[in-house]
């Protein structure tokens, strides 16, 4: 018989409970949460949400051309991805470490954290990061999150008021998901009945 260690059980249950609540927490209000700690494969990852928003604002800023990453709630979408059990582990790990890695680069090369920099210096940092092998990958992953948020249905607490769809002049498939049949709930429905 396999004995379960009590501390491992409690840690697993706590992690699961937190992961299940992330989409709800971030759909409510991301503006006053400065950091989130996730546990992926028994390792803690801290994501500074202010740094995340600063980076996303540089990658996809507010312009007259199209919606910004913040208007699309790409930050909310990123945490939704990290909480999704079906997302590839390597993608989760890269996303979970990318923000800290970019901030560490800023500290090392510019002697300042991202939060201490002007917009022009932030742009300079992101450009320098994009010229590194790891940075190109990290920024590409973050841009992918922005694009996915742009196409996501607002039921997932991003792309509010269909701003991404309107900007793209995109018509999504019908019927739209409902609370009962949105992902991942739809995966539990037996469609062969």
C-alpha cells in the first residue's frame, strides 16, 4: 500500500486550491496584486505583476493603431494559462521564469529594476533582451500570450468587449462558449451520449 506523506498531501492540496482560484482572482482585479507565487513541478516561481505589465506595455503598447496588451488583459490570460493543467509544462516554466529573467537582465546591465526605468529605458532594455537567445524566446512567448488574449473569448476574462476581435474585424465561431461549456469544462462533457 502506498503511504501518502501528510506534508506532501497538504502542499499538493494547497497548490491545487490556489491554481484553481487564479483565474477567478485575476478576473476580479489585477491592479492591486503586486506578485504571485506559483508552484510548478514542486518548485516555486514568483511573478511580479507590475514587471509583467511593464514588459507587456512595451511589447504591445496603447496606440491609435490597435489595443494594448493591458486593454486585452494579456496579464490575466497569462495567469489563466499557467493555471491550466493541459498547457505544456515547458511553456509554463518558460513563462513563469521569463519576467524575473528580464528584470534580472535589467538589474545586471542597467543597474536598475524595470520599475525604476523610464519608458525609453524600458524600451532599450526590451530591445537588448531581444538580442539574446533566451530573450528572443521569452519575448516571443509573451507576444504569443498577447495574440492569444486578442483572439480569446471574453468569457475567459480577457479581450473585454471583444476589443481584439473588433480591431481585427474577426468573426468568431458560433455558438460562443457558456460558463457550462467553456474550456476546460467542455473536456469533461461526454459528447457521445
